[in-house]
C-alpha cells in the first residue's frame, strides 16, 4: 500500500468511523434522555461491561481476534486478488469452530452465574442494583458468543483490503437501540434497552457476512486443532486475550470502587468514556487499521526501515490531531457534556459528574495513542506476551492509584488513576520494544511534539479569550447557543492551531497542505 493509498484508506475509515461514532453518540443521548444517571442506567452499564469486553475489546477492530487473524492470514494469503486456498479455508474454519465452542460455553456460564458475577463487581451496591444488573446480564449473555467470532471476520475483511463494512459495523448496534427507544417507551427496568443491545449485536455480525463470502470463503465445522497455522494463531492470540482481559480487570476494579460512590457514578464514568472514545476511537481506527497489516508485512520482509518510517508517520499524525483535541476538551468539558446529554432525565447533577470524569480521562489521550501504536509493533513481531506482562503490572498500579485518589477525588480519582496507568503502559512498552532489536528513534518525536504543544497552548489562549467575549456579550447557556459557540471556537481554534504548526514548520502540517493543494489542482 503506497502512502497516497494509505491516506485515502485512512480518510475513508475516518469518515465511516465518524458516522458510526455519531450513531453511537445519538444512542447514548437517547439512553441518557430515557434513563438519566440512575439505578437503572447503572445496572445496564454494570451488566453490559461483560458483553462489551467480548464484542468491542476481544472481537472489535484492533482486538486480539482481529489482530491475530490479520497477523497470520496476511502472511498465508500472498495474493488477495485470488480466492483462498483450501488449506487457508481449513485453518480459518478450525479457528472459527474452536472459538465458537469456547465462547458458547462462556456465554452459558455468564447466563447461569449472573447473580454471583454481579455480586462480586458491585459488592458495595444495593440489592436492587445487583438484582437488576444480574437480569440484564442474563439477557445479554449471548453477545459474548457473538463477540468471540466477529473479530475473526473483521480480520479476514481487512486482509482483503475491505475496510468499509468493518468500520461501519458498530453503527448497526447503535441504530437498533435508537429505533427501539424511539418506538417503545422507556420502562422502569431497562429491558427495552437490554433486548435492543442483543438484537443490535446480532445485526452487527450478520453485516460482516457479504464481504466474507465475496472473498471466497465458506464455513463448515472443522475440528483439526493441531495444524501449524492454528498453532501460529494461538501463539499470538492467547497472550493477547490474556493481555486484553487483564487490562479489562482494571475496569472491574473501577466498578468495585465506584459501587461505593453516589448513585449514577458508574453511569457517569461510562458516558465520559463514550465521549473520550469518540476522538480516540476515530483516530486509532482510521490510522492503525490500515497500518497494522503493513507493520506485519514489513516485519515478515525484515524491512525495518519502512517499519520505522510508517510508525513515525502514523504516530505523528495521531499526535498532530490529539494535541488540539486534548486542549479543547479540557477547556470546555462541561459545555460539551451539557450539549451532548443534558435533557430529559439527565439533569445538571449528572452533567457535573460526567464532566468531572471526562476532564481526568481526557488527559490520557496522548499516551493512549502512543500505547496502542507501539502495541501493534509488538503484535507485528508476533509478540503478545510483552503487552500481557505490562498489563499484569498495570493491575497492581491501578489498585494502588484507586486507593490513593478515589477517597479524595471520587469519580475524578477513578479516571485519574486510569490516565496514570495508560501513561505507565505507554512508557514501559516503548522501553521494552528495544528487546526486539528495533530502534524506533523516539528522539525524533521530541521536536514535533514541542511544536504541537506550543501551537495547542497558543490556540487554547485564543479560545479562552473568545469564550470570555461570548460570556460578556451573550451570557445565555441554552443548548443551541452553546453548540453555536463551541462550533465557532472549535473552528477558530483548529485553524489557528493548524496555521501555527505551519509557521513552526511542522512536517505533517506541510504535507497536509501539499496534499490539499494537489487535490484542488
């Protein structure tokens, strides 16, 4: 894939991901309006954490199953213009069969022991919360099976350079939930929301099948679990699953600590994460989905020069966008949450809780980008053990940070500890990649980061000054006016940031101008 085609694919994925994220935001707005930050919403978000682990983290784009599929099958399929060989189809079907059996059993376990599972993670919650959350988990338990196998189909699509349907897929779940909440009045138990989530997850999987069949694959059960190809998948997959699951333990630790806080606290954290994942998810998906197959290809060819080059270009592009977004969100946190959620049953108290959580989690945006990009380098080397070991270390740090910060900062303490753990992971992974005997030249980032930071801070000053003028001239705080004000500030701040990076001769900014002028000509 050339640099121009990479840019085109990244832009396409970014646009589709933005559409999908907007659908997700509208879904969250509908949930917030219908249920607010209450016991019902807390129960739903407690219960949905386990299905989300399967369908978003394990089976989602960038998850272990997607990553292992891309890493192995991109090497097994040298020519994507021809149909896969019988050997490749057999390995694929063995992979799907084994995965399906495992996650079917796992779904059954969660259905049978839902009350006991909820009782552990919400130990300090009320009886009403635990009972309702357990009922929600029983209904959504089949999502665990769906999530287990969907990532494999994502991976095959990406191997065949099909990125559109995989990027659009998450929107299906959101659309089903939105339509359900529009048609059926909200109930006092949240069952409308729970059943809609299950139906949307099933639709998300069905949406992948046309691309799968178009590539020339066909599924039939295969129980040959000793093939070399499957063993290679296992070498990448199992440590990656453990690493992701260990990382998810941090979430369960947060759930335990949050259950001792006020009603609606876990809902507030969930919504803050949703807002945070909007820019983070778009940037990571748009850049790393097309880059990861290239990383794997370069490692397979031992082309470490190209690996370093695309690593720098990818991470610099992520940082370029992330610096301004971080500054802007930190400055206008409460206004952003008010615009997105404050309506219906979602009151000012809920807005303040979400704003506090969002402020502290936004601080992790830059290290989040670095961590995820460096992790893909490890996976390209078929090494998921190192990220796993780092994830284990982060669990202990997460517990310690929660003990230190939650008592004094409450919801903010939960999110601040998450930010510190993300920073720890990024630094440690960056140091350990040297064990692969590859020099990624981190010092090359220092000068560009300095320029980005200075440009972002100056743009921040401009935005704050303009905001003060708005407050003096027109102190209204209606939803429409806040949206109008933030839109103007975002455009002016963004343009000033871009102009300043050009003035500071930042290479990524100059490349964007050259590409834009070329397109216009």
